[in-house]
C-alpha cells in the first residue's frame, strides 16, 4: 500500500522553523494501529490523517508518536495547506470533522486562519510541585485541557529547563503551557508534553485555544500577536471571538513523498 506523505512546517514562512507536521491524505480510513505506527515512524509532534467526506469537508485525526489527541493546531494548518496546494487549488476554505467538533480553515493571500474552540483556563490549586518541575516559581497557575502556568516575563520563559521526569508525573494534563507577556508583542509561550511523547512541542496551535482568551482578558484586547519560544520558534496572529478563537499563521512545504507499507 502506498500513502502520500507531505511534511509541512507550520506557523512559519521558512523551512527549518515553526512546527513540522506530517500529513497523510487517505482514500479511506486504515486501522488505528497502522496510523499510530506511521506516526511513531515519522517521529514528529503530530501526524495528521484525513479522508474526504463531502465537498470541501474532510474527516481529520491527529497522532503523536505515542497516542491520538483530541485537538492539534499546527497539523490542522498543515492539512489545510496540503488541500489548498495539492488537492483543490480553487477553494479558499475547508472544514474538518474532528474529535473536537467541526473546525474550519480559511486561506487569504497572506495567512491560513484556524477557527477553533476557545478553552478558557480556570484557577487551579495544584497538588503537583510546579516549581520543582519547571525550575522557577510561577506567578499564577490555572488549567484547561493542559496545565497553564504564568510567569513574569519572556526571559523567564526562555530560561526554563524542565525536569521532564517530574513533568511525566502530571497525569491529569495532556501538556504544560508556560506563558508570559511578550517583549514588543503581546505574549509568548512554550509547551511541554512528555506524556504524549513530546518533550517540547515547537509551536502549539491548540495551546492557543487557552492562551488567547487568557491574554485577551489580561491585555483588554481581542487581536493579539504571539510567539512560541521553542528552539525552532513560531509566530501566530490571534483573535478572541468569544467561544471561538482565530489562530493564523504561515506554512511551507518541506517534503513530499510516499509511505510504502
């Protein structure tokens, strides 16, 4: 069996930065075990698989090297990029049916924009030793799907050197978001998910489902400019829409090929 494979760097306008995602268009669904093995073989933060359901509507699933996840931003952006550039060049929007409901991606001349659910973080009294795991006492701790940890400034975010063995004991969260005000832009973040097979995710669209409503309230503005400060870095243009968020960015193709199984 041959499966098309595209590797796309998301939330960047140049290769070797942003977040690389593998995208595999399928004619019909294969079994979950095979998809998980492909994701493990790709060894990227996410491998996306999609099957066309109707005109401009696809079913979409995402796998890390070790598990399937309920929501992924950069691999959704990458999937839309593949559809717009290789499957149907005449459309400017595409919809996906996913474990997190229907998601939409629109294309403009400048950016691809994700329409995602907002996940407003709520206060949390941790049993976990956050300071020991991240190496620095935070200003505020909240939670959504992920643990949400707020620091004072960008320098603190950059300097964090987590104890990943301790982070692996945080079983109630998919990942750990760390965030602070930005220097010359609105906010920054990093994202750690060792229990999902990802020590540090380069650029995490789904984390911005929580970051956008939080910083929109803190800064009293709905349109926000953000950077994720991993080694590869990524740039995101964000908008708070109430119960939804818009997450926009660029994407570039790195690789096109076939999987042979």
